[in-house]
């Protein structure tokens, strides 16, 4: 009997213990109070542009509105999301996550000045002012041509070819007759006769020069007083033969080009410069020319001629001029051109910090505490691994210099449909900031009185169409900053949205 009583008491104590433990663990956990965190307003977690002064349900997606606290920390710190109190697209990362994706912080530097070496390729061309074309003064046929070919170096007055014309003998006889008459009258004191004979000699010389006779051959005829059968075609300058169109037995007409000779002691360098680089080629600037496979370095000056636009390459042809000692540079040769230029002073950042999406360029500004805010910028010159900043940043600001690709991907995922990267307009029904490009692509737009309006959802679009006759929609402006929402007042949830 006593043993049975002991068993009953033991079972009763076990039941009591189980009941007490159940009561203890079954009580609801006391939630961590956040009364010490002051709530500024509530936002739609899917569309942070929608704000409300009171908690509730988001009218578009049915999700519960999340609070935005005065301390700037996210409502759910265990998740890495964009802080609703920051700029749209802001990314929150812990130090471990920053180290994992390789985020490196750099500071916006204010450079006094920067030197840059602009490198391009130049093509050698003859100086057009030093190129002469030897043309036939009269028709005839070529008697002989010395061994002069394209590329041959010729001296001034060197014979290039001899040719014949039927009027040549008559013109020589007239010239020799005038010379003989001058010899007979040189002791005559009659000045009028001497002047008349001198005029005849000049006329005969002009006639021979018209036929193509050079001054050297004229002097030879005057010295020997002998008639020659051929006219000597001589080089008018010392240079290189660029083209030869004369051959033995060739019959030619007046004005035919027989030779083309260029003085290559001074040549042109034609370089291709894009629109952004052509501004640096100023007249008088000195550039350095490097001849390939040679240690020769020459200096060339930018000419004052206006650069010509080349349609096939869509570049500007900038002309440089240089001396050519020893004929090192030949027409058609390619050379390396280096132009040292001084860049304007200004702000600069590492080139890897810029996220270039085509029409827009962004950087991610370090706001502290692992918060990175996207910001659009305007860039200028780029030299090496540095990029000039024209607009968007201030000296001393800290930005992400590496890992920007992953930052940009996360920012785009976290950005709401209001569009942190496109042109933003207001929905005329609910007043929400939306991305105009996205709304247009989705077909959520309507026209009223010649003005196109864009909407965040089909519900707002239908409501606008139904009430467009009575509704006076506000002007669609670009999205204001987040603090402007607070200045204009908070919007209550729209039950009909």
C-alpha cells in the first residue's frame, strides 16, 4: 500500500513539473521594444517613393508598410537592403561583405594640373608648296629619256628628257639672227636701233621659252651660236621624282604632265584626331615624331591650317610640318606622333570608380556605416587610370574605387520602380515617382489635352481615363529629393489605388 502511494506521488510531481515547464515556454516572447526609435514615416517596401504618416497596407502590392526611423538605420538590420531614408538605390553592406566583393575606398582628389601625352599615327605627305609638275609647253614627241624613274633624286637643271617640235628650228634662227644683228650694231651710236634690236632678242627668247626651252639651253645657244634640233626638258628644282610619264617616242599634247618632282627637305605629317582630341592640336605646338624601326626622333609643328574632316574614318586630319634631314621621311610612310599637352586642373578620381552605362555615368559615394549612394557625374579628360570630374562630386568625398560592378548590380536590384536611373515623373493619380521609360515600355500612359501622362499601374491608368474630364492632374515634374517629400507633407494611403 505504501509502495503504491509513493508511485502515485511521483507521478503527480512529474505532471506538475511538466505543466510548469509548459507554462514557462508556452508564454509569448516579449518583443524587443523599439519605442526609443522615433518613426519618421512609413514606406511601401516595393515602392519607397510612396510614403505615409501611419502604418498600414501598401495599396499597390498589399505588403505591410515599413517604418523609417530617425536614426537612419533600416527597419530590418539583419537584411542588407537599401536604407529607405537614403537616396534611392543606396546599398548597405557590412565590412565583411565589402571585403568579400573587393570594395576599395578612394578620395576625390583636387589636382592642380596634369600633363598628358596624346599619341596618334601620322602619314607623311609631300609639302604641296614644294611639289612641281613638269608639263609640256607645246605638243611634240620625245626623242630621248635618261635613266630617271620614280624615286630618283634629281638636281636642279638636270635634263629629264629631250623632245622635238617643228616650230623649234624657225624660232632658233630668229633668235640667232637677232644676236648677230646686235653684234654688228654694238659699236653703233644710234640708241634707237640698239633698243629695237634688244627688243627683237627678248621677243625671240620669249618665243623659245614658250616652246619649252630652259634658260640654261638659251645661254648655251647664245654662247655657241649653233642651232640644236632638240629641246631639253630640265628639272626646275632639286628633289625626288614622284611620277614619270615620259617615254622615248611618246607623242604628247600641250599641257601633258611628263614629270612630277617634289622637294622633300620639308614635308607634311597628316594625323587622324577624333573630335575630343582635335582641340589639343593648337597652331605652333611642337610634337615628337618617332620613325618605326629607327632611333630617329624629329620635331614637328602644328600648322595653322584648318583641320579637314575625313568621312570614311570620321576623324579630323590635322597637319603638322617638319624638316626632313637626310630624306628620312618618305611620302606614304607612317610615323608615331606624340603631343605633350597640359590638361586643365580640376577634380579627378580613379577610372575604375566610374560605372558607364552609355548615356549616364555613376559613382558610389561612401556615406559611412557601409552605406553607398549612387550619384550621376559628368567626366572630362582621362589620363592613365585617372578621370576628370566636371560635375557631381566635391573635393574630399569618399567613393568606391573597386567592386563597383557588384555595387551597381545590387543597387539596381534594390532600386524601386520609380526609377533611380531613368527620367522620373509623377503619377497624376497617386503622385508616386515613376520611371518614364519603364511606364512607356509597359504601355501605362494616356494623353489628355495634348499632354502625355505616365502611371505606376494599370489601376491608376484606368482611373485617370475614367475621371480625366473632371480631374486636373498636376504637372509631371522630375522627382524631388527625399527631404522635399517631407517639406511638401506626407501622403496618406490611397484606398482606391
